[in-house]
C-alpha cells in the first residue's frame, strides 16, 4: 500500500506550477513506547477533557480555541475566523528565493519531508523545478501551510524527488550569547592540540547511518523480553568515573586507548538490529513452542506481572 500523504497542493516557481504531495521523511513508530497503567488494576489510564471549574467532561464539538490575556480572561477564536485569515499559500508551496545551503544555520532545521508529483500530470514541470535547483546547486526557500500555520520550507533535490525541510523563524532560535558568555578563554599548548588531533585521526571515518545503534532502545527491548520470559532483573554495575586531573595525561591515555586493536571476531553492532529486536517482541518468548503460544487464550482482563 502506498504511503499516505500528509499534505497535497501545488509547487510553484513563478508561472510554473505542478501538483505535489508531501510525505514525512522520518518516523518515530519504530521506537519503544509505553502506556500509563493503574498500578492497582493494571488497566490503562484514560484522559478526559474536563471543564477546569465544574469538573464536567466537555465534548469535542464544544471545545474552541482561546488566547489568554490574563488569568481567567480569554479571547475566543473560532475555526471559521482562523480559516478566514488563512494565507494564499494554504495549498501552494511558493518558492520565494534561492540560497546556498551553507547559508542555512543548522539550528533553523526542524524536520524533513519527501515531495513528489501528485498524480499523472505535472511530472514535466516538477522535473524542471527539480533539475534547475540541482544544476544551480542551490536550496529553494518557500512557504507552506501545515496544520493552519505557515512554515518556511527549504527544498533540495534527492534522487528523482525533492526533500523539503521545515525551518524555524528567527524568534524561535535562542541566542548563543547568554549561554556562552561565561565560558573562559583558555590557552592551549601545541602538544595538547596535536594529541587531540591524533585521536581525531584515529577515529576518522565516513558517516554511515546503518552503523548507528540506539543503545537505550536495545536495552529497552532486552528488558521487556526478560520480563516476558520471567527472568529476574538485576541491575548492571556502572563503570566508575572520575574527574580529569591532568589533561595531558588524559590525552596520552586516550591516544593509547584508540590505538589498541579491536578484539577479533566481534562484528560491529548495527542499528538495524534494534528493528529486528522489536519484531522479536511480537513473537513467542524463546523456549515456548509457537503452537502453545498461539493456543493460549487471551485473558479477559489485563493482568499485571511483577518483575
């Protein structure tokens, strides 16, 4: 089944327009998530929307937006009023300018989306816009309205499509000065910098996302599988950490540590194992026969199992 678009509209460069669809380029669905439970019954916690004064539950159709002026004083804004002020770009990504990618401060990046032609028409116009951006080696800056708010979006080619990254507005980015002004100016010796550079060279490599592993996610999977199988949970000893007293000595030890050869026969951990581990959680616990697990009837009420 084809993925469902988050947004459909038009991509426009001056008088060149084509229908496009926008899809999330990232996903959080593979991460382990938890529900909140009642410790006494094991039942899930349910949240209700209630009137802050009366305590009565309020149906969705009676809930409106309000801007707080001061305590207990609000300006009510209706859905119709918000639609009335919706901008022209509601269904159009309007390209305003082209900039160098290096001009975009990483702090302004929010999240990426894939953009592709929508339907059978408009592929020619889409290709013209995509290849123009590619050949000019620029990033197109445009505007798009998502969830009733206008966002700045940066467009750049990726294979046969485009990647659009939402950008923050300047007022959303905090100034670094209030955080960095108290950092002391330190004079470093050439020996210190040479040792540090040596460590960097020893650890130099290429960015390969498939090598990245979410260690916390892997530990969560292991914890849940242990609890499913009834194994006792024993806290692991954490390595002792101490304050660095002699910086030069720490650098020298680091150089020696990084130079030590890796243990033979131990393959590098890959990030994709986490996904496989999550699928394993849906399978019968190790040691049980699949038929027995399938034949077991689900309990009528949620049961809690203590670790």
